[in-house]
C-alpha cells in the first residue's frame, strides 16, 4: 500500500493550508447491523456492585435510554460463521419509530446519531483487522472513544449462526459521575447512586476531564467509574445519515528524518536516502486537519487528523513543496467509503502546540496507542512533529543499493552493521539473523516536517464530491412515485434529457441504467414483496457500490 522507503511515515501530523474539498460518507458494503440489548457489568471498579447496578442498566435498555448500535462491515459470509476480514463499527442510535418496546424485535430500524461520526464522516469507534472463525469474532486493536479515549482495545465475542445475535467478551468502559448523579439510589440508600456508591467505598477512578482524579469525599461530576461490560445484541436495521466532509486545512510532508527505533543508530546513513525519496516524489504523504476554526492554526479546542498517501496531479516533484501544490488521495489510504485508515481523534492546538490521539496507526501492521504531537507555524505555514513511531520494510531496503563502501543492498549493509529487522509484519515469528524475512521490517521513529498543500478528494467514482441522492428519485423532485418511472422511460425510449443523477435512476444498483431498473422500480411501488431499494434509500447519500455512473446534480432535497 505504501510506496516508499519509510513504508509508513504515512502517519503524521498537522500543518495546514486552506482546503476546498468535500465528500460524503456512507455505510460499508456487505454490512449487518445489531442493537445492543443488554450490557452487564462484569468488571472494573463497579464490578464489586454489579448485582446492584445491572438492574438499573436493564431498565435503561428497556426504556430506550441506552441505544447502542453495532455494525459488522465487509461481511462476505451471510451466516456470520467464517470470514477472513471484517470491521466493527459502534454507534449511538436514534430509534426511528420512537417506541422502545420493539427495539429488540430483530428488525427495528435506527438512524446513526450524528455525534457517532467524525468530522470526516467515518465512525468514531471503528475496529479494523477483524475476522470471524467458527462464530468467534475479533476486531482491532483500536481506540474506544466514549468522550475519553481507551486505546489498544480488541473486541472479541461469539456471533450466533445466521447473524441472529451476539455476546461479547468483557469490553472496558465507564459510567460517568454525571449519569449516576441523575439516578436515585436504590433502597435502603437515600440520595443518588453517587451517594450509595460512596457509602460502599466506591469512588470515581477515571479522570474524564484531566484535572486530576479527586480524593474522596470530593466527587467531580466530570469524572467516571470504570466498568467492564459484557454486551449482548440482536439484529437491527441501521440507516446511515449523509455527512458533508469539509477539512479545515491540509499539508504535505516534505521530510521525515529518522531519530529513533532500531534504525536510529544508522540515521546518518539513511536520512540522505530519505531526502532523495522526497525530492523524487517517491514519498508523498498528505495530512488533513478537521474541525479547526482558527485560520492561524494556533489555538483550537477540538481537532481531528487524517493521514494519507498522495498522488501528485502534475507529476512534477520539483514543485511538490511550493506551498500550493495539488494532490489526490491515494485510494489505498482509505476504505471503500472514504474513511481514512489513519485517523486521530481528541486533538487540540494550544499556542501552536498540536496533539491528537491516541489512535492506532494502520500501515499494514497496526501500531496502537500512538499520539501525534508537534509545533505548527503561525498562519498554518509549516510544522515539525515530535517523533512518530513507524518502520521501513525489509522489502523496501532489498530494492535499494547499499551506499559505499558497502556492496549488495541496504539489507546487506545493515546486517554488516549488526542491525536486523525487529518488527514481525507477517506474524510468523521475528527471524533469527542471518536469515532475514522480506515480509518483516526495521523500527524507526520519524521527525516530520511539512508545508501547505491542496488535497483533492476523488472517492465516490463518477459522483462529484458532496453530491448526494435518493435511489429512485429519477426526476429529482424529492419524491418517489410513478412520475419517476415515467421519467426513466422517457430517457430510455423517447430521447428525453438524461437524468441529472444517473445513480438515482440505477434503481437495482447494477451499475447500468436500462429497462430492468424501471421494472424493478415499479415493483417497489406496487409489489408489497419489494419493500426497499438499494442504499441510499432512507436518507440522502452516495452510492455504496463503485460503478461508472455519475450523479452530476443532487436529487431534490439532498445536499
């Protein structure tokens, strides 16, 4: 995926310029949805009083106050028994009918709470690198963001055959003091749940607001009690809400000096090679900052950082670092729905000092619990990062000739100097010298510098960034009725104008517009056995299935 010596310097940092690009986020393909129907406390500081708290949890689920959705993405096995690659997204949900009594009937419909989506349109809680083997699911590691980041989490559990439900292994989390202050204490206690817990000698142990964990009996409403939850769930229908993506600023990395890791000992020999790769355009790494309101990039309460490989639009590396060069995002840097593989939450900028994370750095090998920090120049004019963990693959160094006085490749030169791979990329066991596995890597910490750049989003096929539609709204009037079928027939057989959004006319989502689409659409209108069209159906969005069709103008009522 990464085309460079620092096969993973692709993680980074922030420094910025104005960026005009927007795209729309959508659900992943082949996904199945669940709603959490219960979450029993089985550990954490609250584990000691689980018997008293779990009935309160049960009541919250029954009332609809707890509405948590789980989406298994990229699922190829419809039975949920065996799948070599899946991802798990977790959201807060909004019950479409407002009646909590049927939330767990196995077919209830929910929208995703917009607060569960990041600035770039991706799930805030997304666990990649998952699989299902004999019904046992695992996904991660990732960072669980619940207002307080819990890094290096791997989700595991059992999926019922036919995707009819799940039960998880314990998942770390918490319950805030503010939540318990709003719940009356059960008999024989008086006051709130906080009072009851204090009587039992249980006090908050998670400092949510970062001001220092309070000493009893002072209790901070902004702190929390740790709790491990065992989740159970039943099937549900999850509808995605379209999100317009507008990054605040963008950057290209202009250099990445090695300053640590096993390669730190030979940084003086390798950094000139790095410099040559940047000068030649072989290393093209892009950074976007989301959520910033400060055009000077000096002070911002909440930012998020995405990092990508880039493609130079003019093909001339000599002007890559002129401060205004344009780049496209390499498609290998995001998933099928424009969600960046490398994304860091919980960021801020204070007097030019930036921090974002912790998060997991995904560069073909997950590096968990990474926090990005560094200095941003005033007016977003440049940046320099603190050391960022990464690696350079053996395969990369096998392709680079050793510098004088060595012969062979860089791998040979490093071996002569006693430096061998220390990262087992393929998971088969770190090799013992002198045997060197091309699928492994050398650790390296990089100090990154960068200059402003313009990043152009192309995710979404033939649909311009930001153009959304409703499937079946062929005449773009905002409704779906017989008039749309007539409009489609006119286009196909009477030389009438092409619909402004051909994606909307592709009602069966097969990537073409023909009579089969009209037949399918009329079936949806008049055949009770056809209850929906392919997404985007319930809400405006982009086509979740890549194809050559365009959507030049949004359909009625869509942004």
